[in-house]
């Protein structure tokens, strides 16, 4: 059985931090989920107990998210960091992406408001992925680069890239971060 993925969430807004944590806790394949409210807290929590994936909230005109990611990556350059924000932050986030960040995950506008009534999650159609594609998706979820995944699976980097393109097409996603998120939702990464 594969080890559960440990996650650290950074957001300066309480409802965003706890909203993301609530969404992740109990999801298939997710183990420990911790939160950090400041860049210093993010670094100290990561140094004390490294997470497999670090999610960093980004808001337009607010440098705290990119600054926290940059600080963490200066201390732990191998950390798997993914920035996230609403659709209105895509342009701001892509211009603020910090070297070493794995990508940007777009969520809905109105970041995680407190729900008045809990609605059932929408049914997720599960695409068919081959065993090799699942292995590569697992490598992506662990923050590995194509060359690292290829070395683990005795594949060339070009073969890994080809499999990644197929995964993206089958899962109707555009990048690694979206593929990993879709993989968790579909139950592939449990």
C-alpha cells in the first residue's frame, strides 16, 4: 500500500487556509494536512516535518504568497510547491511564479467561503489510465521531474513527456498540478 501524501497549506486568510485543509482531509491518499499563516510558520513547519506537497495561496497585488514560496524554496529547494488561487489570480500568479514552483492550480472565485449547507460533491468521471500512466501520475504527485520519473521507471525523458501529454488529454487538464488534483479526485492517488 502506498504511503499517504502529506500536505502543508499556506494562506494568510483563515477561511482559505482552513477551507483547503477541509477539502483535502479525508480525501483518498491524503494523510497529514497542516496549515501555516505566515512565511516564517511555513518554513518552520516544513523544516520540522517536510510535507510531500506544499500549496501556497496567491492573491492579486499581495506579495505574501510568492514571498513565502521563495523563502521556503531557498531553505528547501527540493520542496514540491504548487501555487493556487481564483481565476482572477491566474495572470498575477503566472507573473509571480517563483523559480522551483511546480505550477499553478486554479480554483473557483470566492475562495472557500463558509458553506451554509454542505452540498454533495459532483460526480467525477474516472478516465482510463494505463498502469504506466498511473506510475507517472504518482511520480508527478510526489513532485518528481520528468527525468527523475524516467530514471525510476527506466524510461527516457521523452517517453515520460509523451505519457504526460496522454495523461493531460485523458484527464482534460493542462498541466501537472491539475493532473495531480484530478488524480486525487478520481481516486488514482490513494
